[in-house]
C-alpha cells in the first residue's frame, strides 16, 4: 500500500540526524526530536503532519511525542509560511526604542499584518526578547540579526532580500 | 571615578582583540592554561570546588547561588554517570550578555565547562543554546568546539592524560521557560519544557535521571581565570558577599547601550556614566536592574544604589541576570508593564494553574486599563493577583510575572489611576 503524502528524510538530513543522536546516551530516542524538526523546517519552511509522522518513524517513537514538541516550541511553524520569517522584537528594551513604529513600518512595507504571511515573507508574532537588547530596536530575518534599525536600514535590508536570486 | 573602573577583563577579555572568538586569540591571552595546569598536576576535584567556593563566585544566570557550593552537591563517591549542562538559553528580557560571550569569547566558556565537568566528575557536558541563536551565535560555538577538539583539549584522552570529557552543542526551539534549569533538562530529553518538581534537585536526579549540574554561560566563563589567578584575586574584587566581575547589559533610554563587565559593587551612577547617561539629556525615571522579572526601582533610589546583590536587594529589587533597563522621565509606566505582562502571559508554560491563569488575568486587566475600559474594581482585582501567584507554582516564572506588576503598581499607581479616571 502506498502511503499518501508520506515524507522521507533526504540522505543528507538522515546522516545529520544520525550524527546528532550520538550526542545522547544509547537508547535515548526523544532528545533528537527538536533537531529533526529544525532540519525539516529549514527545508520546508513549516511542519506538516507527514513530517511529524516521518520523525516519529525515524526515531521509533510515538507521533504524539513529536507533535507535543512541535506545538510547544514557538520556533516551529505548523501553518504555511512564506519564504522568509521576519521576527521583530517588541519586548521591553526594543519597545523603549521605538519598536512599535518599526513593526508598523514593516507591516506597511510588506503589506501584511503581524502574524500573517504572503509567499515571500512571514511576519511572525514574536513575543520573546531576542537577546540583542543593546542593539534595540532589532529584528531577525531567518534568525539572522539586524540591529539598531531605522526605516532607511529596513528599506535596504528588504531591498537586498528582494534582489537575491 | 569612572576612569578607574576596570571593564571587560574577564568574560569579555578577548573583545578588544582582533578575531576575538578565535582559538589563537584565546590562547594568546593565556587561554586553556588553567585546564592544562589541572591536567598536568592531576588537581583533585575537591580542591577545585573548594577554590570556587572560596572565590565567592555566584551563579550569573539570575539566582546568584554559590557556584562552588552547587558543584559540591554532587556526590563525588558515587559511580553514577554525571552531567554538566551549560544554560545558554539567554532569554530574560533585557539580557544580551551571554550572546556576546558565545559570539566573542566561546573558548572561555568551553574551558570553564571542561573544568566544571572535571570537578563534578562529568564525562559529558551539554551546551544548550536558545533556538533563536541558530545562526551566527551557534556557528561561533560550533567553530570553537571544533578547534578545541582538534587541539585535543576536549574529547577522549585529553592531552594524553586518559581524561575523557565530551562537550556537545544543543539547540532549543523558542521557549523562555526552558531557561529554568529543570525545564531545560526536560527539553534536552526531547520533551516540552515543563519545569520539574524539586526535590529531587538536579544534583541528585537530573538529566536522564543522573546527577546533573546546570550553570549559566557567564558563570562558567568566569571559572578559568579564577583557577589561573586564584580565589583570593577574585574574592577581593567587588564586595564582601558579591565577589568578582559581572556583565551588565545596559539598554533602554541610554546613550551608549552595551554590555559592560564591571566589578560588583560599582555604583549605579558610574555604570550609567560608563554607558553615556540617559538619552537626550533627560532625567532618569526608573530602572529595572536585573531583567524584566525583577521589581522596578525608581531612578532616585537607583542613583544611590551600588550594583551588587545585597545593595540592589536593599533597594527592593534583585540583581538577577544583570539586565539594566533604563527608563527616562517621559516613559509611560503602564505601557511598559503592559508589555512585560504580555510576555509572561505568552511564556507561562501552563503547567501550574496560578501562573497560567494569573498571568492571563494580569495581562487582560492591564490591557483593559490601557484601553480606558477598566473600572476601579478591575484595578483592585489586578492588585490582588500577584500575591496569589507568588510561591504557589513549581518554578519561579510565576514570581517573575508577579513581582514586576506589584512593583509598578507600588511606585506608579497614579499612572494606572489616570487611565481609569479617563473613562468617566
């Protein structure tokens, strides 16, 4: 029987995952869940149910164990997202340095509201402090740090991304 | 005075060098000599632990507990497998000090981890980085690990001594609660980050059920130099009970935001001067001296306070992680606590009812206040919530959510009331 929508790890990711498992005591299968989900998300931008199934199968654990991790940690996206994830920090140090204006500017620029996505960009509703408080206001795009933001800087950052092939 | 402050001499010692995070740079300032000395002399683990106790080093992650005493809780005579975990899940709002150690001086951390592992008898150590560090911070740590392995300072048969210690990097996936040490153990075990009941404490039953010590990045990165220069050297810096250097992340309304590593006990005034003073020549209204979890302190009190555990405690707050958030005279304190309350509401893991419900209640009432929809009765309800959370939860997140709300109301009640009276 052919399983519908099944997902298989690439050889490269399988090797990476097998190496990662070596970090843990023999027989411990769950510790690799987070890393496995990172590998999938990097490749697919967000995590679908077939990915959860594939991780469970690969690690020989229950699907619910994988789903629990995927749904608990805020970096894992379970809904379709655009190509790039934009996280604007609006926690306290950034807020004191005008991050709310920065966020509105980015919303207008990308034409999407906080938490929404289009094909190219996903504007994540980031609630955590991203640990670059001395470079406030700041954001991450695909977890790359951009600090001391101004509207001019933001224009340039997004222009550069638009011009990428 | 400020010219006399010694800055960036310990965890940030490589920052002034070219290629601060390279193996060569670290070695050029005497890096790995403490570790090599321990191996060459076969130093007794107990002597290292005593040394760290005598130095007065206290946990730099927030709790401020004696590092050496924490290590001493591991039963040296037990045959059980033991683990060291480095908590690099830096996520307390306002805190960005560890990120700079990880990016610019990762070898100091690795050397500290090796010494700590040796002292507690761990053959495996994990460095758990927050997921959002997955790009440049993680690369820096991975590179450092690779170089240290290549130079035979980590791994099997270290420097032909028969000592084996492996250090593995791990990466999280976004959850403030995982900074809580037992939640971190759950996360390493591949589960959601729910803090564990204590006792048993991790030193007795920690990672994979084995005795485990969890230390903060800055704490571990402070260790090699204490071994090199001696506990007396460290102990003489700072005050009686707050020894040594501490990294402070100064952010908010400040001219030169940045991480400053200074002796504990330095007057807040001097730190403020070092960071260029309040932005736009405005007056200082308030300071959160140790990350968003600690009570706010009015500016006039803070200006008379020194930056050590005891002085800040006397000022009604806590030194915490060393995140110093500066607020100028025009700051709207209701907006600030609204943002802080939103954070704890989002990050409560939901395991304990008082925290799960209480953080939601607090945020929703403050949100109502800020929208001009709250009544005095709502405000009275808000005032009653913090002490219903404090002390009734498994971990400290509940207290961390309650303390700021309580302190903002204590000092800035009028600002809350101005929103409420606007309604009528």
